[in-house]
């Protein structure tokens, strides 16, 4: 059986818990997600990401093996 990965949103403010965004992804899917500029407060431009950054501070999406 192939390994699966999950996307986890992490915040630089340690008071905000990590949040699982997606599960059961292939390595290629997880890497593609994390390459998207909208998956980091530093590079996002869409309104939802900008609002999240304003409300919660710096964040990024990463992946880990399930």
C-alpha cells in the first residue's frame, strides 16, 4: 500500500493549534498543494487568505506522512 499524506496548516503564533486541511493524499498531490502561492500568508493574494492572515497572523500549509 502506498504512503498517504495530510496537509496541515500551521501558524507562527503557537497559541493557535495546527489544523488538518486534507487527508489521504499522494506525495505528488501534497507537494502540488504546498507549491501553490495561496498556501502561505507570505504569498497569498486571495481574499480568504488575506483575511486569515489579518486575523490570525503568519501561517503556512505543510504536509506530513499519515
